[in-house]
């Protein structure tokens, strides 16, 4: 009958599988908490940005209306005295061009927003490697995962 020469007993398969399940459960809980924190931080930044942009839009809207009327009156008085309708058309086209340029810049900024969770993805890869290494060595990965 072969004897264990180190004097240490090897863990049973059931204990190893149980350890893997415990490790996986703790890993999932940690990753969910990390993902929630990242999403909350991203949403907080987005809410602040939307509030500021909304305020700026309201103020600029009022200013734009007043400037538009001023430009129409200016054109009507000095360049096209008998064609007030043409003055409104010219000023309206200028405002439409500026609005299109601002909208284009806004869409480009929106395209830069990343909805992925880079830190969570990175830690998931690291955790998977750590658990894989621990399982292949026949030991529990709890210590490795809880250090994070």
C-alpha cells in the first residue's frame, strides 16, 4: 500500500470542487460590485454634463433669438431696406449653419463615450487566469481573489 511520504493529506475532490464554487461565488460578487461602481461613476459624470448642457442651451437659445432679431434689423436698415423677409432668410440660414456645426461636434463627442467597463473586463481576465492557475495546481484561489 503506497504511503504519503510528506505526511500531509491531499484534499478530496469534493473539497476542491467546493472550493472552486466558493471562489467563483466570491469572484462574481466582487465583479458585480466593481461593475456597479463603474456604471455609477459614469452615470454621475453624464448627469452633470447633461445638466450643464441643458442650462447652456437655454441661455444660448434666448441670446440667439435676440441676436437674430438684431441682425435682421441691421440688414434691413443698411443693406436691404425693402426686403425684410430676405433679411430673416439670411439670418435664419446663418443660424442653421452654426447649429449644424455644433450638432456635428456634439455627435462626435457622443461617439467617444465608451459604454464598456474596462476595469471590470481587465480584472475578470486576471481573475480567470488566477483561478485557472489555482485549479491546475490543486489549491484554492480564495486568497488570491480576496487580495484585490
